[in-house]
């Protein structure tokens, strides 16, 4: 069976060495030594000013919305993982969907401005599949209307834009280190922002709002992560360069082998150093997608329809017109892509796809 993804697992002995350290210190969570080591290592690896490790990417989004004190309406993308929208609703704000660009699959800045009302407080955009949004245009709009910008950068581990980490743009960027992501800590997430003051606020909020052991700065939540998760993160970080190199080869191998397949691909923003985290293909019609998916499934290959359905159709949001997202959502399929995937398996997948289109 081939799934859309499979988690990377480091050699057990390397993980056990960290487990020994945890037992020696008898320290499991609450800002422990491994967590500190991981935060410093990731800050350095990602090339960012401030970095906080939290317990998942969804809490990272919720903390970002909370720390920026967002109210009212947040303009967001309908083409993302459910957590991008559900976090907004969970924080009692209203998601307003601006449709996406049909080449990049990211929120279309030209559609943002008409969504702005007196109640708009922010833009929450996803760098879809690690492809940077049109950051300059979003910044211009945010400046003009005094809006905050959060980037859901869950797919962006290692992505650079215009020579620096893509995470450095916007007021806050959030990451996910879930087991299915390119870089993972089993469960986990991250927050990046350029302001030391905001980082401090986020760090208080992730720890119940504690200021000292006996005083509080404000309302908080439990967004902390554990030493065991940090250990997994430290183990995996040693392999990330190898993973990134392999991912690019696998991505390019698919492109080569699927050269004759009648599908189109996401356009990557100029100036991007990309991480090749996913391999989405866009069919001409949903029927073609369903046929290809069914052919793969009878061969025990399980691609995923990322992202389907379009979030603008969720029953708990007010209905909004996002025809491009609806259309792309219905026609896009992510092929299996993970470190252990072999060339033979890729060949097999490609043969089935080509055969489904009658080659
Ligand atoms: C995975 C993901 C999240 C959620 O991250 P978790 O760590 O699973 O909570 C949020 N946004 C996007 C775009 C994602 O892909």
C-alpha cells in the first residue's frame, strides 16, 4: 500500500539517546532543555529572528489571532487545510474568502481589496504547498488599510523568498510539524515573528498567561510542547538537508515521467527557493481526476485531494462566491511523496496515471 505520505523516522538509537537524557534529567515538559535546544536550532536553521515551538500548527494559528487581538472579519483563502478557516471561527472572528489565483493557487491580492469593510482586521493567507503568496501586493494592501497579516506557512519548512526565509514576512507566520509534514516532531507547530515584544506575548500566551509562578500577564492557553516531541525534532533536524535533496529529485522525477500526462502544475512564485513538499497535479475535469484516483486505488495507491472541498463551502461559514477555488479544489490531486518512496514506486504510479488517460 502506498499512501500520499509517510512520516520520516530517524534511527531508533538516536531517539533513544535523547530518551536517556530525558530520564536522567527527569524533565518531561514545561520549557525543558531539549525544547530550548530545538528552538535555538530551528531558529538558526530557518534563519529567523524569533521562533517559538508549540504543540501543533492549529494552536499556532489560534495564538497568532489572539496575540494580534484580531476582531471582526479576517480575509482568508478558501483553498487551504481546514485549520486555516476553523481557527478564525474558533477565535470568534468571521472568515471572509477572497478567491485564489488560478496559476499559484494562493489568495489573489486583486480580490482582497473588494472584501475589505470597516470590520476587517487582518489577512490570513496560506503559502499553498510552500509556494509564497504575492507578498508585496499583500503588504501594500495591509499598509494601505492598516491590516495585520498572518501567513499560514505550515508547508513552508526551508522555503526562502527573495533571499530570506519566507517566514520573516507578515506580522506572524505559523508552521506545522505534524507527522505528515516535510519536517515533523510527531505533533508540533511553530511561530515566527519579527517583533520581540510580540514574541514575548506569544510565549506568555502559550503558557497559560503566566508571568511569574504566581502572577499572570493575561489570558493564556496550554500551547506548550514536550521534551519527547523536541527529541523527535532534534533527531529529524539532522536529516532535513538529506530529505530536501531527495524530495527535489523525487519531484523532478515525477515531472519527467508525467511529461505526457494531460494535467497542469502550480506556478511557483519567482524568487523562491522551493522545498518540493508536495506534488499536486491539476486535471482538466473532476471526472478525469476521479478516474485516475480510482485506478490508483485499485492498485492500493492512495493519493489525497488536497484541498477538497473548498473551504468557502463549509456549513459554518456564510456562503461566498469563490469559483476559482471551487474549480481547482474539485480537480486537484496530490500524488504520494515522502522520503522512503522509491523510483520503482514512482514508476508504478506514473504508469497507472498515464494508462488511465489511455496512453
Ligand atoms: C497541517 C496544516 C495545519 C495544521 O497543523 P497541525 O499541526 O496539524 O495542527 C494548518 N494549516 C495548513 C495549511 C496545514 O497544512
